[in-house]
């Protein structure tokens, strides 16, 4: 988990004589000393550090994307559908069927990745003089996007088992009265899911305190053992559920995120969105993917099996493993996390050091990739014990 500080190894700071540094510029004070979000990509045989879906899109879907993009290309002299009505309609149909809810295009908004969705929400509901509350460790982009929109970030704590302590959460809301509250289910980097009763209690407290917008980040929900929290939207106009096509749909390169909420929230984000923010090509590609949800969700079932395999085998090795509802697994506990990360890398496998004390995170890959990782772990544990 990035803390946003530059460590001198990200290429963003140049102390050579005569070269201007970021902090020499008239940049906003809250951005001084910060670095962009990112995970290092190294040239090793097995990459299991960025929570990507390891399965390439099937040939029939690639062909369908080519057809849709070719049709869109004939009209690239015109602006795309500014409101992405067809795409939002298809997303609403997917959510309604998968989540057991009744949603229309008016309940759904789409943008360039879930990060842009969250940015638009903070532009509309956060900003200077306003605050956002989250519970760390969690997805570090929540705090970075808050900072980028001039929203004050408030970090609440989790229990030792990475669950949210409801009493502590309610006390933090009452004390800080945030304008926006972030919840993450399943949570990144821990993989833990939230019970609906926790979300209901947080929502009620947030409305009593301000009221506040409550955002449930469900980027990994298709991998969960539990149902989506979309059913909580009814009767809660200040609740938002955000999603992505990067994980379950295996379309990280597409950059398509979306939200479901009361139509008034969708109207609000349109006040801050950039004109024609979703290209015709992006919309066409996403629509093609939505035609193949059955096939893509079949890959999800296999990844869930692989995830559970990793949990079981790491536990059998004596590792401390956080129960996971995502496509990744947090594991440890190590005295020198960085040394273990490097030792795994020396065996040709790249995992993620998120900065959670004593813990690392591995993405569920293909059967072969996971076997390579588990073999590496057995070797590393022998080396350090």
C-alpha cells in the first residue's frame, strides 16, 4: 500500500544540477513530497502483483470487439455518445441480473476506470473545505484521489484482523462528520468483505452526522463468497456502489469503471465530468465484453478456485493468511517483509509489498503461475527458517 511519498527510486525526482524538481514548482502544498500511485513491473517469469485477471479474452470476444470498434471507427469524425446511454443500459441489465436488483440506465454511470468514477464523486461531493473518511489499510487511491481533489483525508483504523470495528467507525463519523465515507468490500489489500449490517450502520451514522455520501468500492465483488451490497441502494439516496470491468471481466486495459446509485447521484457527477469523457472505441469495446459475460464469469469461477487453493496451501505451510473474498491473498507474517519479497522475486515470482506490516499480497493467477508461486514459497520458507 503506497503512502504517496517519493522514495527516490520512482524516476519522478531528479536532483541533478540545473534540473527543476517537482517541489520547485508552484505546486499545491498538499501534493509536495508525493509520488504517483503504481506497482513496479519487473521482467520476471511470473507476475502476480497487480490483481490482473490472468486469462486473455477469448477469440470470439476479440473478434466481436473488432467488429464493434470497426463500426465505431466509421464515425470517429463525430463525438461519442456523451451520456453513453447504450452502455449504461447494458451495465444496468448486468447489475440487475447479477445483483438481484432492479436498475435502469438512470441508476448507472460509467467512466475511464473506477478511479475516474471515484474522482468524479469527490469532485462533486468532496473538495476544498470538505473531508473524506476511510479505514486503513485499504485501497490507497482513495486517499490519493481525495488529496488530488483538495479533499481532506481522514484515516480510520481497522482491527488486528483487518475488519472494521463498528463502534470505532461510528465514533469516527460522529467526531469528524466527513462529507464522504469510503468502504471497500472486498477490501484491497486484505481481501476481507463487509457484512451488510456494517454498511447499514455506517450509512445511518453518516446521515445523522452530516449527511454524507457513502461509497462502497466493490471492485472485486465477483470473486466474493458473499453477495453484492447493491441491494442496500433502495431507500438510501446517499449510497453509491462502484465497480470495474478490470478484474472479473479481464479488461484492465480497457479502463472502464462504473457506479450504481440513486439517479440524483448520477445527475450530480455529470456536473463535473469532462465532455465526451468516454470515447466511442471504449464504449464499443465495453459493449462487446458485456455480450460475453457468461464466458468471462466462467474464468472468475476458476480464479476463485485458484484463490482458495492459495489460501489452503499457504495456511498449510504455516503462514498467517487473511481470509480472502477477492482475486488475491494477503499472507505473512514476516519479520522482514522486504527480504521475503526479494527472496520470492529471486525465484522468478513478483508479488506485492503493500506496506501492511509483516504482510505481502499475491494475485491469483493461472494454475501454472500459482504452482510456481507456491513452490517459491516453500523454498523461501526453508531458507528463512
